[in-house]
C-alpha cells in the first residue's frame, strides 16, 4: 500500500460510459477533468449497447411523433418538458458525434442513414453502427479523451463516498470524493469544483442481467448517502430477450431484431405476442417482458424463441454481424433455427433526481446517464432513448459546470481506517452478494406482490445490518464497497415498490393490477424519507 494523495481537479467524473466521456470531452474546453472508472474505460454498459440512438432523422418523422411515442411508452409518468428537451436536442448531438468525433453511423448506398425500428417507436429513427453501436461510440470517444491533455483517466479506481461540507458543519455541498485505488488498496482524496456521477445502472442487483459486472449502482448509492434525492427506483426495466444458453453470460439479443421482423414463439412454434398487445413484438418492453414471463410460467419451459428464419439470411448476417457471430460461437445459426431467449434485468429507469442541466439537489453534484432520473423515461424506457438522454444531459451539464465555484473547508480530514483490520472472511461478502441478487429476482422481479415485497424488505434489512457491522470492522475492499452499494440500491428499489400500490409500466403488482390516478406521481426518496443511508 502506498501513501494516500490529494488530487486537485476542476471536474471529477465518476464513470466512463457514453455520458461520462462525452461530458469530459466538452467540459475540458473550460477546465481540467479527472475521470475515475472501476475497471477499464470499456468495461461499462455503453460498450455492450447494440441497437443505437433514437433521434428524429428521417423524412417521415417529427419531434411531435417521437415525443408522443415516448410519452405513451412512459405510461403517464414522463416529464413532458424533459421529453421535449431531449427529443429536440437529438439531431444536434448526432451531428456533433459525426462532425467532431468522427462517428460513422450505418448508411444506405445513397448516403442516407440506415435507421432502425424498435419497440414503442412508430417510425424508423434509431441511428446505429451495425449491431455494435456502443463499441463504435466508445472507440471514438476513448480516442478523444485519451488524447486530450486536460483529461486525466484513473482506471481500476472506484468512489468510496462523496466529500460534503455538511460533515464540517456547513450547508451541504459536494467538493469531491474519496476514491479507492484498486491496484494498491489506497484511499485517495479528489478535490473538485463539480462532481459528476455517470456510473450507469444497477443490473447486478438481480441474478440474471444483461449488464456487466461493474453495474451495481455505486453512483446512486453514494449520492443517496450524501443526501441526494432519488426517484422512481421501483421502475427497473427487464429486457425481454437475453440469450438463454448455459455458456452465455449476459448476452443481449437486440430489440432491433424484432424491429426487422423477428417473431417470438413458444416452444411448440406458435406465436403469442398478438394476444398481449396490438403492436405485437414491437410493444413496449414492459409488455413484452411480462408476456414472456407469463408464457414461461404457464408452460414451465426454460425459454421462448425469437424466430428470424423467415427473413433473408444474407440480410441478417450483414445487419447483425456481431450477434450472428456470437450466436454461431454457441452453435446457433439464426438464419436456420430460432434463438432461445429469456428476460433479464437491463435498465434502471429511476435514479438520482436532476434538473434539465443534470444538477442534483446538492450544490456542485451532478448526475447524468443511467444513474440519473431526468423524467424522460417515466414508468418505462422506450428503446434507444437512453443513449440520446446520455448525450443531451452530458452536454448540458458540461456547459453548466462552467459556473461552479469550489466550496471546501480549510482543512480536509483524510480517510481514516480507525481500528479496522483485514478480513479473512470473504465468504461473508460473496454469500450476501448472492442472497441479495436472488432475493431481488424472486421477490422484486417482473411480477410482484405485497407479500413478496415484504419478504424482500425483511431479508435485505438483515443483510444491511450485517454489512454495517462488517464495513466498520474491516478494511475497505472493492468487493465490500460494491456489496454495501448493492444492498442500498436493492433497498431503494424495494422501498419504492412498496409505496406504489398500483401497476404502471415496469412496476406490476398482482395485488394492485390496475393503474391509479393517486399514484400519477414520482416516488421521491431521500435521507429521512427512505431507507437508512448508512
């Protein structure tokens, strides 16, 4: 272990997906930026994104149509101002990616963008880079930030907690964070005028997820502990189609396949989505995921099947080269046999409450991307609106932080381990991690009941008590930090779900199966109105 150090910067970015890197690139025009990321720059969810960015780019499309589609999918809980702001800002952000970052989206032979169609959309409006859009975006943005002398990147580094003036007897404002260098297990201090949480979602709170191992809600947890307001955590989106295969881990089968004509079938070959929604396979994700869940519970089968075999094989391999190649590795030729699929936790539609510039309720603390709650998605995110949101709010936050001024105490108290000692009980961490994820999947999944939620709450409360004792008695490790954050985020999801006595969008409770006007509002949680923050 080396000696701890103090790092001075203008803007601290926690996370390195599309939102974090795009913010950093633009904020560097007026300040120094330090990016911390738990592993490497490419180890987040953006890199795995297949489909693309929804924006009004076609001649048959309009802002009003995109807005209407988003509001419909959001089941009455979208913030219409946020929807309009995001949609109307989209074309300019796409142009910026193309002109200033060199992003090349897929095109037709005549030079027009090849726009995809996905669930909830009534027009083709998804700009994509074949079926590995995230990888293509990250390659260009990574080049931009690594070559920028005003941007410092600290990989294998994670946030421990935010630095707050409230702990020094002053009004609550953030001036940086304690960070853990995973290579040396040293906790350093970062001082910054503005701190931006761009840490992504929390799919790892569920046992089955499309998310990478880094997605366990760290940013949401540390913001909540610092006093940030969090909204609508009960709305967790399950992607309807993850590959079901014993050797596959978290491999997503893009909604774009259904946009090109894929049909969901039972094991006996019969299609079923027409029985659930008039848009069939292109219904909003909450509808499709619940339909698959219902079919699997009725049949007892392990999966349903996405059938592409009626489409032209050459078109499929050209349009979806990444998915086609990956499926072949598992012995599945989608041009000849249907793809076995199941739902999996995919996207956090709630998050840290922010305004139209990404500002939280705490001065100098911002949140962008999946960790934030702008009001765009409402009770259910429409496909490919997330990357659009990340771009729009990252850019707006980058312009807003120009006005930030550093507020910090004269003397900063360094991180102290006290009497904590090294632990040789790693099994405690791994056991609790596994139990949280199984509890969430079984009791707080696609379909919920009051009794299931009560059971989940009771078990998570016990686990969080165990973690508190463990956390303060032993030296901090990355695994312990992640467990602490994961348990808090699970508690936030359950807490929100227990307070919504209706079914709306992604929250479906069998004891309250109908939508209620009384709950036509956001679920706002913060210290004092929500789970314990410790």
